């Protein structure tokens, strides 16, 4: 797969991605854009695992996804389609072929709830037609598929800004936002202690997380641990963190069991086999994590990215 939106230092495809402007940030955490090309007749069988809802504008290519509703097939063509991806409880098997462009915005924890979107548990492991969901318009028509990644993300940000002016009457729940930040910092924490620090009862925390993440707090923590370790195994995490990420598990058998549960393979298979779309997917989350935790100075390219392959303005 040839990428026009970035690659790792050893040549693996990546998305171009960056944080939103401050006026958009309370509801949306990260933007990414992917332009990939596959030779004719070649199909990638891979997967993705997102911990929060995201909205994707897709052009070109042919995609399949094995969702909670069964097998979905998408052929966006030149007109494009807009798809609403719920969070995933484990890897979502997908295939891709052709020349494709995907522009994505990731919703903050709790944003779907306050913006009037379907409940998170209802969209878990599902992909919905966004235009049909909102009942009007054709969002992909606002984008120029022949434009540059920077232009796509700027267009997306402006569209979201217009939407927020009309519909954003309140910010996401601070408890959910704090829970998400703790997941990014270190998901190996005691739920009761977290609840005590935020002056809420454990049952309140349970209900809030289930509402805004679509899963129980324990499931969400397990998934976050697996996402961090998988990112390290795929070479898109801070190198100095890898040992600490492994130590979040009791032993090697615990690691194997958890990675197999979430990614349907062993840690060794995850590290040695090709997972181009999953790596691209997890790298976006790690870039957000690095920025949210101030692990690098602002505007610094992450060490796993090849600076010569970054898209130009």
C-alpha cells in the first residue's frame, strides 16, 4: 500500500493527523486524513479498533466491514460517503482495495451524548450512514477529493464549527473527560480510587462510563491497555514506554490472552505480520495521547514518523 499522508521510518503507511482548534476541542479530539493506493487486484485484509466514536468521509476504493449488523460493503466512488463509526469492543475486521481517501474526526468522550447522537451502547461495533442518520444533506459534497490533506481537515473543522454554533448547548461530562484522560495516562488504576478523587459514587462512575463509552469501566480499561501495548508492538508508540506498557500485565500469558481477545492474534503475530490499516488506526490514537499528555514539545513530529514523508502545505 502506497501512502500519500505519511509513513513510519521503516516505510509503513500512516495518516496525516493533528489536533483541532481550541474552540472545537471540547467535543472533538483529533483529525486524520489518509490517502492510500493499492495495485489493481490487490486487497488488504486487516482491521481497526477505535475507543471512541468517529465520523469518516470516504472517497474511492471498495471496503467491507464485519460489523454487529453483519457484513457491510461500501463503494464510496467519486461522490463519497459519510459514515458514523461507533466505538469498537474488539477488532473490527475490514478489507480495502483500490485508491482511497478517508478524512476522520474523532469525538471526545461524552460528546456523542451531548450532541444528540445515538447512545454509545447502541452504536457499539456498528457503522451507520451519517447522512441517513441526520436526515438531510450530503456531507461529503463539502470536500474536494482532489485537495490536499491540510485542506480536507480545515474544511472538516469549519463544518464542525458551524454545527457546534447551532447545536452545542453544553460540553461533554467532565467526569467522562477525566476518565478518558486517565485512560490515556495509565489505564491500570483502581476504579474506586478514581471515583473518590472525583467525589462521585462508584455506581455513578459506572453509569456515566457506560453511557459515554458504551461499555463498562472495566472493559474500557482493558481495551485501553491493549491499545497501548498493540501500538508499541506495531512501532507507533514512544520507544521508552514499551517496557512500562508490558508491565501493565501480570505475566506473558496475561498479555497473550488480552491481545488475542482484542485483536484475534498473539502479540508475536501482531508484531511480525503486516497490519497496515490497524497500525494507521492506532497511530492516530497514539499521536493524540502524546499530545494530550505533553510527552513531546508542541508541533514536534512523533519519533516513529518519517519527517521526509509528511504531506506539504
